[in-house]
C-alpha cells in the first residue's frame, strides 16, 4: 500500500513543482524568478549575480562591490521571504517585489525583479535590491 501512495505522489509533478521559495501571497509563480529568489534567500549571492546578469554586458561585475557587501552583511542569507507586489503586462513583462526577512531585524531586504520574453523565453532584464523598500518600489513601472 505504501508503494501505491508513493507512486501516486510521484505521478503528480504539478503538486511538487507548485512549491515556491517564498510565500507568494496569491501571486503567480514566475519560474525564471524562483532560482534567483532561492539563491538570494540562502545567501548564495555569487549564484544570484550569475542568474540575474546574463543580459548585462559586464555580467556579474555589474554589481561592483554590492555582492561582496551582501556576502559580508548576510553570510547565512535570510530567514524567510514573501512576494508583496507582482505586475504582469500585456505582452508578457512581469515585475515582482519580494521582501526577505533579515535575521534578528525588523526591517526587510527588498528585491525587485523584472523579466520579459526575449526570443521566446522569459529573461531577467532588470533588478534592484535595498533595505529601503521605497528605493526598490521606485523600480516598478
């Protein structure tokens, strides 16, 4: 009987793939954002930079010292995260703001992600992160 239950659970990939890194608060899952948010949440800022700078001419170097500062300030990443804003435009552009709860601190780190279809695939083309939420919210278009 246990084998039958396990087989049934494995046959439901939509239930397993529906899991997200952050509380979505009713927003839709944007697959290109999930590995980015997972890297940010866990404190793997090198991976975060790699995933978000593919379209930038200088690649991860575009962050300058920002990644080094994140690694120094949040070496273990964050406690949890939640998506607080999501906008989807006709044509397919998606914007999302996610807040990451800083361990032992009341204020969050906010992360803005923008993805748009390029050559038939969703690509991240703009990001912003800051502990001042209004500076991140200013990125919304």
